């Protein structure tokens, strides 16, 4: 998949556009989470957190098991940091990042992409991988496009 990332991301982006057109707003987030999880082997857990006051509240997710982190204070952990700054966070090795809130023993790396509307973080896409150093700039650009699309459905 290394040399073909761009094609896969472009194809996935088109698929997600179709999901957004096909489903009602109440179903869009779960459908997108399911699609991301099922389409990229390295995406072992995918979830969307929604901002509620000063907390992130877990919304739709897909993975082997649920996370215990269903509420995360803004500013705490990698998810909370991304929500506080409005910037994408890529962590190549979660065991080396003191901010990491351990969810699964198998998680090796993580990417968190804020969902922003009107210059305000309203949610985020959180993706864990069981592979070290799984995420790169291509993932960031792709997931930022998806976050932008989703910002209209939250």
C-alpha cells in the first residue's frame, strides 16, 4: 500500500463524499467511521469525539473493543491536546508520548484530527493503529479533508 497511498486516499475521499450524500445526517458519522475502519488495515480503531462544553464525548466508533475514555477533558491526552490547539496530532509511538491516555495494549501509534466549523473545534477524528509509525502527512491531509466534510454534519 505504500506506493499507492494517494490513489487509495483519493478513492476513499470520493467514497466518503458518496456516503455523505446517501445517508441522513444522523447516520453519516457512523457510516464514515465504519468505512475508514474497514478500508485501511492500519486503522485498527476509529472514533469520533464531539465537543460538549469543555469535554470531548465519544460518539460513533469502530474497532475490536470499546475504549474506556468516553469523556476526555479538553487539553488532556492527545485527543484533548488536538481539541485545545485545533491542530492535527500524529504520534508515531504512543509509549513515548506522556500525554497518551492508554486505551488498548495493542495501540502503537495514533492520529487525531480536529473537526472545525467557524474556527471552532466541534469534534475530532481519532485513529489508533496497532502498527508503530503508521501515520504520515498523507493520512493527515486525507483525514483533514474528511473532517472538513464532516464539519457540516455535526
